[in-house]
C-alpha cells in the first residue's frame, strides 16, 4: 500500500475576509472530495485571509496510480478558479 501526500500553497487575491476565503475553500474541498477518492483538508494558514495550505492524501497499491491521482488533483486545484492561485506544491509518496 502506498500513500500519496500533497500540500498545495494557495493565494486568494480576491478574498477580503475569512468568510470569502472559507467559501472558496469549502467549494474547492467539496469538489475535490466528489471528483477524487482523496482526503482533503485546510492544513495551514487558517487565520490569514489570502493564504491557505490545502492538504490532500490518496491511497493506492501502485506508485504510478498514486502519482497520476496527485497530478490530476494538482491540475484541478490550479484550474479551479481565477480567484485562486497555486503558488507551491510539495508531494511525497510513502
């Protein structure tokens, strides 16, 4: 069994309050959860209006499959909304 872990550093330039930020992130998390078999959470920077760290974990039995899922999730996050910029990605497969 392999576990793929990814951290996505996000910048939300149009978020003017925590409420704006949470609305966008809640929508992203719900769409990710519905589209991919992955665990998703806001893993950092919860108190900042325009920054967030999104954590994602996937499980699989083949490294190629786990890598493919993480790549697809990364593309989805990057293209999710013009109000969200993906600034950094850290991935690890255990």
